[in-house]
């Protein structure tokens, strides 16, 4: 099994890169695990308390479960990915049945910040985007998909997202094997990723 880690700041275009890689492979050969599914369970907190959690800090992520799930997949076992709701700030009772594949993609803003998880990746990718571009994308997504208003998104960006990005996310670029500039000229980087995958799984 080839495990690819795709990191980068919020709104950097990780999902686009994931999709570009998926498009290169037969559907039955690739699976995706999202870091967003592995936010810690917060049943002990009220909705108001959960809303105050710093979701851009590594301690918000259940890295232990994520590492365990990847380990199980490598052994050929099926896992149940948790499902996280950004509306309730908590895990739901649902899960996603995930089968082992030749290529597993793990994507998320903080996946290169955890040494144990980082060591499991055969290829580490960091998607880089201009901070203004990332803010615009985050605004559009949170208002459209997560029911936030502009003031709330901007406040969270200034107080949490930006400082956390500078402290925990941007430094992990140093661990990347490939840095993809998220613009229309990223085809060369995708070609490199494609070549690496084909070399490893054929």
C-alpha cells in the first residue's frame, strides 16, 4: 500500500489536488482519509463550549485513532472512519466503511505536524497558496457549507486560523517531498506525483 499525505493551509486547494490524483487512478485502487473526520469526540462539552475549541491546533485531532486506522488498513483490514459535523462541532453516530486500497490518500491541514503519522507516509505533499486566496476560499466555504456569517469567519481567521497556520502548518512544509503551488501551473507537480505512484504500484 502506498500512503500519500497531502497537507496545506485551510483553503489552499488540497481537495483539488486530491481529486487530480484520484482521476489518474482506477477507482478501485485509491481511497481517501480526511483529517477532518478525526477531530476528537466532544460529548462532554456543551454546544457553546464546543464552539470555542481551537480546531486548528494539533491537540484537536485524534491522531492516535488515525494512526491506528492507517495501521489496520496496511494490514488489509477494513476500518470505520468517523464522521464529524462542523455544524454541531462533534462526531456523529455515523461512520464510513473504508477498505484498504493500493493507494491511500490522507489529507488535512495538520497531518504533517504529527511525527508518528508523518512517518507512515510514503509521499508527503504540501499544497501552497497565497494567504489572501486561502481566506477568500475559506469565507466562501464556511458561509455556503457551514452556516457561518462573514464576521464570525473573519474573526476566527484573525484570532485562530492565521496564528495557528504560522505556528503549526506552514513549518510542516519542510517535511514535504513535493510542494505544489496551487495555481493553474501545478500540472508539473501533479505529473511528478503521477510518476511516483505509477512507479510504486505497478
